[in-house]
């Protein structure tokens, strides 16, 4: 299996079912280790709410979120069945469209149903990890191809992707990430983005990171401040704050690696 043959709808179906199955055997008051403000009930509602929102967005495409209804929270004992139902609604909406069809997105990298497919596949994957950790179950490895795609999606979508009206000024600090089993690598540059939103008039001058390199494995000594390397799944878990760096090799300026973590936290709130 390669990135070109990933079936994102199948990932959504399988990973969402694993979330529901794990939470069905867990006290709904159990704390989610990676999100200490959440319990298992909050996790079930969150993923169900997200999937409900995107089922409406895709179903109403290319209309935007103003046409989406708010998702009312169910009683706790109804949340796992609610999640299962919202997964099916999302999959049905996605199946009714071609991935190339236009669709609203909050990201400058989006704009198609295919973007939603990929984003929701990794949303389900990371919350499956949450559910298994909450339930005290072993966290299953999805395989190097999907995990590497998760790294790519995190860095290219969640961290990067400035709007067209913004400019990026790098400051020279860069971190390379290498997925040794998938033979892929990425380079993130740090700097600031500047610009004025044409819709709100708000002026921005903020720190950010931008993906400036992403290619099949090259293995060369790129001009970077630090490197983080290891198995793709270890990288994906670490980037999402669902795993520590014990299985990763950290080389170079640790402050640059800590900066990457800080940018990710800010980008995924």
C-alpha cells in the first residue's frame, strides 16, 4: 500500500468503529490521558460532533458552515450510539461525492471533498489512540504508510498553509523530520507570518512554522538546526502529543525541537 492507494473512507470507518468499541467498554467518566479536561463521554461527543459537522458540510457542498446546524449533546449513555450514527452519516455524505468536488474548508490547503476525506481519516485515527489509551487498551499501529501520511497531514495542513494574503518571513531555524521505515522526510522552517485579513481587517504578525520540504527519503545532511527521526507511527504520535520521544532520535538544537512542539500545540488548539 502506498499514499496513492490509501482508502480514507475505509480508515474513517475502521478507526471510528474502534473508538466507539473502546469507549463502549470504558466508564464514561474515565479521563482521557492526552486531553486531561476531557472524559470518555467528552471524547465520544467530540468525534461525533466533528463528524456530524462535516457530514453537513459535504452534504451541502459547496455551501459554508453558516448552513450547518449545531449538534446538540446527548445524554452520556447515548453518546457512543450517537458517534456510530454520525460516522455512518459522514461516510454516506462522502460516498455521494467525487473527491474532486468543491467543498468548503477552513484551510488554504483544502477546497475539495478529498481534503475532508483525508482530514477526517486522521481525525478518527488520532482519537482512536485517545480511546484506546482511555480504555487502557494497547494502542494499535496503523502501518507505516498511513502513519507517514499522518505526519505529512499534520505538518502540511495543521501547521502550514498560510492564506493567500499572508507572507512568511523565515528566521533561519529549521527542523527535519525523518520517517525511517517509510523512507520519507519533511523540513519545517520557523519564522513569522504577516498580513491583514481582507474579511476582518485584523493585522497579523505572529510566529509560525511552514513546511518547506517534503519528499521521498533522501537521507542527505540538509542544512537544518535539528532533526527528529524514527518510525512513522512514533513520529505521528509524538507530533499529536499522544506519545513521547523515547523511540525517536533527537539530534541538534533541542530548543528548535521544543519550538516545533510549541508551534504544533498552538496550531491544533
